[in-house]
C-alpha cells in the first residue's frame, strides 16, 4: 500500500469536505478548505521571506493556536524539520537545543540578540494563495520532527521521527480508539510532547474537528466548551483527572452520554482509579496507552474490555510488536521479567548524535523499561532500569514501593530513590519522599504496612515529608531532582 503522509490526508479532506470545521480556536472557526489554504500560504511565506528550505530545522513554541498548526504542517511540506518546544522552556535548555539542532528559524521563543527569533504574529496577516493541484507531499523516510524527551532520568535526548513514523503512529491510534470524521475533540493537553501533538495528527488525519483549549485550569471554560461544541472525545494525563475531580468533583461525568472516547496516558494510574472512572463513564471507551516519545502509544488498555487486567498497561497496539528481552538480547519466557522492546513502523530510527546500536536489539527498540508479558499478551510494567535500586545485591523498582503506599492510603503521594546506605553495609537503601495531601498517616504506620506487604530489603530506611513531588508536565516523576 503506498505511503500517505498526514499532510496529504488533510489536503484530501479539504477537497472532500471543504466546509467541514477542522479547528475551533476560541471564537475562530477554521474549515478544512481554510486549513489547507493557510498551511500552503504559510509554506510559501516561510520559503520566500525566511528562506526555509528542505533539510532545514525550525524551532516552534508549542502554543495551542491555529498559527502553530499552520506552521507545523507548512514546515513539513517544505521538507524541513520541526522541533516543538514548551513556550516556557528554560533559557539554558533552549540554548542547548539550539546548539544541537542549528535551527534556521525560531518562532514564538525569545533569546536576546538572536536575529532568528520571530513571534507567531508575523503569520497573522498572511495573504492567502491558491493551493496547486499537484503537491509534492512528504515521503515516508524523510525526517519530520525532532522531539526532545523530558529527561526524567537524565539529560533529554533528541528523538528523530520520520513522516512514516508519525503517520503510522496516528493510524495505529485511530484504529484502536476508532476515531473518525464525526469526532469533535477538546484538546487541553500540552502539545510540546508526543501525547498532545499526537492528538492533533489523529483528529485532523481522519477529518474530525479539534477544539483548542489553553488548559484545564479554567474549569468553567472547559465545561462550557464541552456543552457548546458537543465534545465527543478528550485526552488527559492522570494528574489532570485528579485536578478535575479536586476542583469540580464528578461534574465531567455529566457529559458521559456524549463522550465516545477518553484517551489517558503518560503516567501511572492505579487500578482503583481506573475502576472508579469506569463507573462514571460506563458507555465511554476509556483507552489508556503506554509508550515513549520514541515509540508513541505502543500498547493500549481499554478499561471496560480489559477490566480483569487493569494492573497491566494493555496489549500491543495495532501493527505493533512487543517483546520482552533479557540482558543478552534473547526473548524471555512468559511471566519472566526483562526489558520491554518494541517493533513497528511508528518507532524512531534513532537519536541526534547518538549511536543507534545502543538503543536497539536488532529491529526492536529498547524502551529501558522493565516488564513482563502473560499468555494473553498483556504487558505489565515494573519500572525503569535506570531507576532500579540495588540493596545489597538485591534489586527493586521504586514503583513497587510507591504502589504499596498508595494501597495503604490513596491520599498519599510518594516517590522513592536509592541513597547511599548510612550504615555503609548494603551499598544502597531506599529513601521515600511523601506528600501528605490531607492524610493523617504517620511514617511509622507507613513503615509497618510496608513491612507486612514487602520483602524487608524493599522497605524504606529513610522517610522525608515533601511539599510536592517534582514531575514533568505529563506527570512523570523526575527522580534526579530528589537525589
């Protein structure tokens, strides 16, 4: 089957359903025909006024507005690479990325005395030009995006994704979630990372409607959007679901009858929370993914269908192969632990300036995550290799300890790391940081519960109260900041 890029699909929808609404940004409504015209016109301006050419690189502030979307797809049509970045990125990190990528143009991000920097406002008064009949759309193997990882265990890496990678990922996701051109999705996720950016690609590639929302912080605006636009789909991280419940209780469930799907991902969610959500949205397909920037949405769990396997991260996504491999590169038996490895057209070909061989076993990408698989194909995540704590030669994942603390009291939030043994005997011991969040539990209670439910070497030796666990915007714990 011939390759079809996301851009070709969007331009095809502009021909098939020109008046269909593609984007809603505040009170601005953009049809598919207008979307195609704006993308093409932005492409021409980038070429003529900014000399952007094939192979060049452009840094884009990932603002949720139509001009980001126009510029993103326009850059792809030129054959240049997009580096989407958080608009609040630290200057030091931005300089490091600039050094790694040597961008021709920087839009929406500011550095003093840098002539490459422009605001999105330069594209606001753009003259629309006619879209030609014959367009040279991107090829599968050409680079499309460079996404920088969040760096939860160290320095962030530049993940190179081809047009084939991002189109395959969108197709796999749409196949599982069953997205189609009748979908009206509210986008409240950050779009500087794989999850939120992926939702733009998924909805527009099937001819659906995307409603742009700054964030979920303004509950009134969010619920008004659900009601006004008759939202049928929504994506969020578990931390967002906790925030919504904290600020508005179960009000989101009022819209359960109209919600066809909810996609969750990027961080851990307890089986108890999954069951509670399933009760609130009994007819909604609640789909939770596991994956990395390098291999977006490699597994999916559908809460109602997989209700007896809610402790897992689901099964391999459509057109994806999951294999558990040991340290020698051999496939392990069912139920045995090893490294979760992924194969599929959605998987990155590699990183900027890093040897590919270090991250692959043959054609299988090494996720760095420890897990196992059962006879039905369900994958169970146990933690990350880089986060493993070695207590006197016995290894444990901090995730296991944190899960047990949550079992004792769901109000408690915790994060574990390995520290040097104060007694100088075991090499490392476990230290746990705990956020009370209104709980009345004491360290002694927590310790006694863990003693009764874990092997002794897994029980934390050092406890510390903390106001907040450092996390990425997607909710992943940044353990290096606790060290």
